[in-house]
């Protein structure tokens, strides 16, 4: 759990990513060595793999978490996010759907909406991606990535005014945000990252 918390801090930009994920990897590996039936250790290994865009390793780690605890809804959602990052949106949606069915009132429900947005965006289904991200915003209005996904999806979907409004909200949370920052974000394929940055530029995000 320490590894998971530290991974989230690194994802949010509250820790120096390199040293933080090195500590996450060490703690996650120790956890798995102590008890391979404990799913959170595998989950932390998946976070490390996602941070380093090692998609096959992420899929493997999240799958091991599910094997250790088949009804672990959040692990199903994270496996979906890994499939979205790797360019497999249909598999992603199937996994996220399964997680939602297992836990329809999950404490991480805003994250499921984000994972849906990742998958729909990767598939070019921009209206659905924007809708998913906006549902996430309703539950967690201070999460910048939800605004980025909604803005980019609206921008590429031709809803320029909505994209501009969402970019304004994004920069209210992250004043120095640049579209080029998203050329390095989440997706393993450069073309997906470029589309994300392009959609944000459509909404007026500089860079």
C-alpha cells in the first residue's frame, strides 16, 4: 500500500518521478516476494510499468492482481486502462465494464470514468470520451487529467467552445500546462499522444 500511495503521488507530480518510481518498484517487488497472493503488490508493479510505458508488463501485473483476487474490481479497471494505453480500446472497455459491474458504487468510480475516457479517445470516439471525462469531473472536480481528456475530446470532436471552456478550467488547476506536455502522457503510441496534444491545442492550450 505504501508503494501504491507513492505511485499516485508521483503520478500527480508531487514527487520526483524517477526516484519515486524506483522506491515504488522496490516496495512492490518486496510485497510480491512476501506474498504473491496479495493483489496490491501486483497492482503497484503495474503502476511502475505504466509509468515507464512498458505495456506488456502492465497488462501482466494487473492480470496477476486479478488472478490473485478475481473480484478485485479496481484491478479490472486498471487492466482496462493498460489496454487503452496500448491501443486496444475494445478490450479496455470490456475490462472496465467488468469492474463497474463488480462494484457499481466503487470508491474509485471517478477513475473508471477516466479509464473509459482513455479508451474512447484512443478509439476516436470523441463524444463518448468527453462524456466519460465530464462524468468524472462531476465526482472529482479538482482532477486535471479529466479536464485534459474532456477538452481534447471536445476539440477533436468539433466542439471548440466547450474545449476552450475546459482548457480554461484546466489551466485554472495547472497554470503552466502546455499541450506539448501531453506528447509524453499515458499512451504508448506516439500518434495517440499527438492526437491528445492536438485536441488540447484546438481548445487553445498553448505549447
